[in-house]
C-alpha cells in the first residue's frame, strides 16, 4: 500500500492540488468482495463508474474481471473505450430520453429500466432485446438522506406494488425480462435491513420465469475516520450467499448474483493533496486556507461528509485545532475545529477517502483548473490525467463581437 512518504514525493513530483489512487487498495477491495461471495458459482461485480471514471482506473478494474455499471451514454462510451465488451456493461439510467436508451441498446449493452411508461415503449419497439427491471423495494438501507434511493419518495425504480403493471406490460409486449435489480442507497449500516430488502427482490423474481441474474446494487459503507463503522461485507457474504443459493434451487435454474459497488472499491484508495496557502488567526478560529476548494472536493459541503485530514509535511508535529477552508469565494469549509498536526504555510495536507465522487464531481467553478490524477502502481506514480491549463478553459468557447 502507498505510504505517507510516497504521497510527499508525488506531491513534489506532480504538484498540488493532486489526486492519487492506490491500485493495490482497489485490488484489495475487489478481492475482498469476491472472496465474501466465493461460494456463489456465478458472481458478477459491475463497478459503478460514476464514482471515478478515469479510463486507467477502468482498465485496472477490467483486468481484475469487473464489469461496469453505467448511468449515461457517455459512461458507456468511456467503458467501451477502456476495453470493456458490451456484455460486461449494464446501463441503469434515470430520467433520460428514450433516444439515449435506444442508442445504448444498439451498442449491445444490458438495459435496466425503472419506469413503467419507458418499459412499455421499449418492449413494444424492441420486444426481443433482453431487459432488466429496477425495483424500488421501499426500504431505506442507506444512511445520508441525500444518497438513499430505495425509500417510497425516491425517483428511482418501479414500486414493488406495481409488479402487476409490469407483468401486464410483459404479457402485452412479449418482451424478455432477464434480470431484476434494486439499489437501496449508499452507506448501508445494517445488513439485516439490506437482507430484508433482498427478500423483497427474491419475491419479485418469482414472477419472472426467464431471469439470468439478480442485481442487489451496492451502497456498502466504508470507514471515514478511525473507529468508524462500515458494512460487514464478510457477514453479508455469508448470509446472502446462503439465501441466494437456496433461492436458486427454489427458482429451478442457475442465476448470476450481481453487485454494483463504486465507493466500496475506490474511496479508500484515493488521496487528495493540497498546499496550505495561508494560516489566518481570527478572534475565535485558526483557519488553514488551501489551494483548492469545493470545486475539487465538494462532498463535505454537499453531503456533510467527513474526510480525515493529515499534515503530511509535519506528521509528528504537536496537534492543534484548525478549520480547513478553500479558496472559493463563498463558504467553503472542509473541516471545522479539527485536530491536525501543526500546520505552516506551504505544508501539504492529505485528505483521505478521496477516491469516490471527488474528481468525478469536480468543476471549473471560479474558473479554476481541475487537478492532475496519478495512479500509484508497483511502487511508482503514473500520471493518468494532466492538470488543466488556461487553454482548457477556453476550449469550446466562442468569442463573438457584440
């Protein structure tokens, strides 16, 4: 695994702000998940690429045997560009145009539909194309309300109570339903709640006779600080495997068990490095202002998420309390009143758990450049995305005389 001294060296080599991803940690998490379900004959892991879509990371996961979970035509195209074959990709959009769904279907990718009207339209026009159905189990297994998607007011999925409507559409169109899917949300704390939702999916699956796979989504929680709770993957593996194997016998045919982890695979592998521009003492607070902001790491401001922050320039220094803020011209706080080894201007701070939904949600707000990305593999840092330049800001803009 990558060490603090390696991060310091990468900061010096590539400059800050900088994203670093540890390939060994990604591989460890992937194998941890597959080992937890080793007794399942047909297991498929579809990486949720919205978490981190750099093509070098996609290539790494492809080489591990992963498939892809995608939510846009562009993600599908990136996956194909990275070397995934269409049969290794599932497309699970929400609220997109029918034309986009058609475009993806024509690429040979597995379609996952979560809307009755779209299901009927697609089944009428393409009755021979296999379709997966996304069910809303009305179970809220995720933590933060912003990332829970299985509750009754969610825009995602077809309500479990609308199964009769689905069956009517299938009967009328003669379409082929080859998969059933659910996703309850991120940060699953209680595996018993997840297993309860799984029972709902098993009951729904009995209504369809030609299924090839059951997709249980993901949302497995990772620890964000020392002592933080996380989803017990090993315990979930034991309990869900036992139930899945029993259901296979009851169903009468072998099925594929699928998951679509994103954060679980890449979050802990990511590090975000930033330089301290200023130390500002006020009447009540000591601010450490860095050369970044929520344009590069929006999760603390957007979700209220917590990222461990370390001063890797002075790791053994005496701890003091700091509020770490960015350079965006509005409230831009990464951490309030946090104990961190004494910080000086010019030091490098390291934000942990920066692999998921960090670069992928970055922007050019305040006309700032997006950082470079580096993949740490085999004891060496490999540049996988160049830092943006002023020319990148001008690209696609057209200056007109008005």
